[in-house]
């Protein structure tokens, strides 16, 4: 079991919030665990418990070369003293980027597959091949969303959060968004900000809710126009927002997930989306390991945790 730090909701202070009659707090999941921060702590929690209960000694998962999920699985396996294997999309490039470097430093074994093979990651035959190559393992899907993950993300909100009218989160595979919807109170509105371009996410969420038998009766809304060019893409305005947010509030956010969500929430505040008196809780889902990788890839400086 990974032991979580206490979770805090940090209220933000800004003239715009006063003018609009709003409260905005950040749920600092980025501080929940030193090795496995953010929503990944919750997404992995019951997967790790299951892997241990089933006496697995290896975790295997899939991801891109900068993936927060790959990073989180490597750190979690290290913390539990078990092995991990990362199946990485694309070819190896050296030197390793900061994400994969950190993963291998914690003992993750990397195995690169081309895009075509990577697409077969859910096929039985492909997984059989991996078992032949690596032996038995506990498989966690790419992005980490499965029934155990949603059980975990349903624990992000606590009773004290019932007073919030709106809860904002970033959406990748939607495991976090769906967990929040499962656990929110009647009258709360869950706002999801998709980091991926396109409208497919609506169908994806309907499909996932069928597969996992989820209740979508809590009010929720998905925003698909804050992707800033698409997944892992960015615009200068996003970089500027991340620096502005850091300078104003002292909180580091990332360009893939939390930056886009908070830029979205701030834009909605300016546009009077929220009725006066609304209390907004934005989930800081972590992802800060990616800031170094972003700089590595683009040369653009971002605030980072200095270690
Ligand atoms: C993985 C991740 C997400 C996306 O979570 P999903 O459950 O896949 O929607 C959001 N924010 C951060 C920081 C992440 O690392």
C-alpha cells in the first residue's frame, strides 16, 4: 500500500474572483505522494492492491515516451519493491528523456514497439506474446483506466467537498472524470476539460460507463475547446498562462493536463459561465514530472519542482 499525504484544498485569492462573486480552490493532489502524485495515486491504488493480492511480482503497462502513467507505474512498483515493464510507443531515442530516465532509474524495464504493434495492445495474441517474452505480469491498460482505477478515483472527493457547486478536472482517458461523477453529490456539476482534440470523448464516456456499469446521473459537462491544438500540443497563450498562474498563486501546473483545465476554468470565469456565489473546486491532478520532459522536447522553460 502507498501511504497518502493529507489532501488540502487551497483557496485562491484574486480580484477577478471577488468581482465575479466566486470562490476557487485547488485540490492539491499533486502533493498526495512523493513518488506517485496526482490522480495516478488513485488510479493505481486498487490495481496495486489487486496485483499484490494475486501475488504478482511484475506490473506491465503501455504508454508514450513522456507519459505520466508510465512514470507513475515505475515509481509505484519501486515503492512496493516489485518489478515493472513499460511498453513504449515508438523507437528508442538516446539520451532518454527525463520521464523514461526517471522510470529506468526506478528499475522499469523498457520495451519499444512500433506504432502498428502498439495499437494491438488490447489484443489477446499480442498480450500472449508479451507473456512469452516477459513471463507473468499484472497488466494495467494504457492511461490506467479500468474498473479498479475508477474505484480509486471515486475516492478523490470527500464529505468536506460537498459545499462546492462545481468540480473541474482534466480529461485524458476520463477515468478521473468518471470517478468524480460516481462520488459527487446531487446538485454538484462536474466539469471535464478534454486535452484531446475532437468530440469522440462524449462517445468514449458513454461507452466506458456501459462497460463499467457507471451511474452518470450527476450533472456533468465536457468542454472540448480547451485543447490548445490537441494532445501534447500547446500554444504560447498556454505557456503564458502557466507562468502567470505560478507567479500569482505559487502553484506549478503542467502543459498537458492541469494547465489546459485551469486556463479553461479561468476563461469561463471571465465569460461569466459561473453564476455569482458559485464555489469551484479544481482538481490538481499532478503531472509535474512532465514539465521537464516538455522543456527537453521543446526548449520552452516551465516552472518545475526543483529536486
Ligand atoms: C493521466 C492524467 C490525467 C488524465 O486522467 P484520466 O483519468 O486519464 O482522464 C489528468 N491529469 C494528469 C496530470 C494526468 O497525469
